[in-house]
């Protein structure tokens, strides 16, 4: 057994991501001790039952006191408040990190409340499921995935190295980029996909000509996959859109422009242009499968699979 | 063993759907004899190798001659041509059916070439995967799914009953509706989801600020699921959009209008409205799971699953 990376890790927020970090840290022996805290009394009680923390603290201050690394895993809009709550209880040299889907705005907010004796390493594991809460987490969530770190003026080299080691320990590859670049990359790979999934599910439920029961019955034609994405945690996603406004609106503008062009191709029967686009999009799919970020198994056929 | 429903079934087009029909008919004993044909010599050769037909004919005429039921399973834009090719070879009382994703336009085109001694039952199994070709098919594809039939002036009651029995035999539930209603239901549950999936993958590959390699690496945040849908057969989908133009443009108009409202909520920090929409969309997801049209298992975490 190698030496644990940390003496004590505190995880603030025990939802899907926080509880997965806690489970992964315990199962891989990355810390001697792991203390958890969640703002919801119900989540704290359930986390104690599930037993993935050495201790579930009653207050954020109690969780953070004595921790070498504090992982804040709450919706983006609550991150700075969570850091503020523990600020005066952080030990000398403590490292604060977080896992939010937005970086530039969160960094601004956190730096305003971070005490001088702590360092801060913003991070974002690109992993998740559409489920939420402490029951949804699992130790292997980050295995084979990417984690992006976006160091800021309060990230010491040592702190970045230690947070990098944590994510590698959880099975992820680590990539470093600027907060601004992160925010535009995630706008296209995650935020806009979620936005249009939420939007089409909304459009479907408002159509007068088609009943909800028909939408549900015949959802296997493609719609179903959007409802999966559109069932992700609403508070988390509200905060993402409010905090990554600029990049989201920029990429959304491009999406809308492209959609208008596509609409025009359909209106004017431009089969050639449609075929060109529909063929081109297959290449990215191949890249994703080759990079191990998805499996080639047929998916629309579920839940039956296609074992013959 | 009960009596087979049909003496001879011919399947024209041996891609994902056609080869799945053939496999299902054989494995469930729905016909005494099943003859296949595909316009591609390569697909014919591969289908012979795979052995899911009793015979792979060299011409559509040879496949259709003597068949009681002819299942045309080709892209929507090629359906009428396929029917025209076999028209003079159809036996007295033969039933022609097809499986296309668009109904009103296809019916118009087929009725113009259908001989007087045959009947025609337009159908659409709501099942599929993102893969294409004879290797992609499997006998259970239609099991637990819906098949929509849209009878027209050339659908006799007897023919509708026999095609209904075929789909029930393949494991599907059958729903009857008008061609026009089918086309609007499918526009929202299938065509627009595919259109916006193709569109966002196109937008992503054209963004200057984000490289393709970054899109691929960080696709696990949601984008990945769109690329799966956007890797469906390009010719099939070009034909769908060109032949269901009116319903697609109508629903696309609604989608765009709703997206503009969503964009406005983000621009003006209307967190309450965002939260309301993101919460509302969860209800449709629950309905789909309760109706057995998807499983509640977490999906973003693949390929690792979340077995603990």
C-alpha cells in the first residue's frame, strides 16, 4: 500500500459528484480520513447510512476544520457561499478545490471570499449521469474520464500538483487550460446540448397537435435520448446557464445560425447539402468511439440490447 | 406450432430494419418462406452469408413474384421506385407494406405506381439503432416497441389485419392513425431530435475556438449522446427531411421560438423561469420510463456502468 495523498479530505456537498469523489477516495485509499458535509439534513442522514464517509459533519465548519484538501461539490451558484462558510476554519496551507461546470465566474466569486492562508485550484471532472443525490454516486464515475483544471492567481504549483494527483488517483486524465477556454469548450460539449435537450422536451410538451401520451409512446425514435439529458438536476443547470452566460449565448448564436441554414436547405429541397452535413457529422462520432469516450454498441434498441 | 401468417414474404431492402424484419419473421416462424433483395450487390452477398433469408433474389422482380406480402424497407425517397420496379410482378391480392419514417408523401408517391390488383398498408415501426446495414439488424429490434399503421384508400381491412398480425408477431404493439397525424407526431419525437443533433455536431466541428480533439475528449458532458443520434444513416435522413418538409418546418418553428425564449431567460438572468422549465421536463422522462420505452439506469457514465 502506498502512502495516501492526503491526511484528511473534506467533501462539501454529497450529491452525485461529491459522493462519487468520497467513494473513490475511500476505495482507492487516497486519504487517511474523509469527512463529508451536505447542506441538506436528509442528504447527511442518507450519507451516514450509505457509509461512504468516515464521518458526516453537522456543519461545514466542522467538516473543513483540520482538512488538508476541501472538495466543494455544490451547484455553481452556491460554491462561493460554501467557501465563505468555511473560510475562517481552514487550516494553514489548506487547498480548496471545486468541481463546477463553469470556471471564470466561479473563480471571481471564490477569490473574493478565500482567506490568505489557503490556496484554490478550480477543477471540473467531465463525468456524470442524469441522476442526482448521494445514492447516485459510484467510485468508478471518473475512471477513464477527463478532469480539467483551470489554475488561477491563487493556485500554487504545489496545490495544482496535489489536486492533479487526486484526479489521477480517481482514474482520470488531467488537462490544464484557462478558465475562459474551459467555459467555451464546455458551452459546446455540455451546456448547449443540455439547453437544447431541455428546450425540445419543453416544445414537445406544449404542442397542441400531439399528446404527451403520444410523445411518450413513440419516444424511441430519438426523443427519448433527449429526455434522459433533460432530466439532469434543475438547480445545477440553472446555475450553469446563469454563470456561463457569455459563452453559452455565443455558442447558442452559432447553433441558431446553423439551424437557420439547415431549415433553409429543407425548405428549398437541397438534398445535396443535407447529405453533406449528415455525412460529415459521422466523423466526430468515430473520433469519440476511438478516444474511448463512448462505446459503439447500438443504443436506440434498449432496453432489449441486441444480443443475438 | 401455429400456422404461419404468410406463405411467402419478400423483404426489399436488407438494411437495419429490413434485415431485422427478416430475422424476426424467421425466428418466430411468421412465414413459410422469406425472400430478400437489396439494390446493393455487396448487401445481397453479405445477407446471403448471414443467412437470415431463405433466398436472396438477384432482382426485385424475382423477390416479389409469388410473395403474399412485400415489405419495402428502403429510404423514404426510394420507396415508390421500389414499388414501381415490382408492380407488374405482384401476384393477385398481394399486400405491399413499407416501414418509412414519413407517411403522407410516401403514400402519394406509392399510390401513383401501385397496380390495381394489390393493396397497400403504410407502416412505421418506431424502433432502430444508430447503425445501418444487414449486420446491424437483430430479431428482437421490434420487441416491446410500437408500430404505427396509417391506412389509406388502397388499404383493405383484410390487408390491415394481416400487417397488424405481422407486427404483433414481431413483438410490437400496433397503433392506427392518419398519415398526417403520424407525420407531425414523428416530427417532434424523431425528426426534429435528429435535425438538432446533426446541427449541434455540425456547429461543434465549425467552432474556431474549440478544436475537434477537445470536442471529442470532453464529449462525456452531454455532447456524446447527440453524436450517437447524428451518426444515423445520412441518405435515410436526407429523405425524411425532404419528404416531411411541412411538419418538420412547423415543429422546427416552435422549437426555435421556444429556444429564443430560453435565450432571453439566460440573457436576463431569469433563474426562476429556467428552474421551472428544467423541473417540468423531468415529468416526461418519468412517463417514458414508466411506459417501458427506456430504462432508468444511469447512462452518461458508460462505458463503465455504475455497478458498485
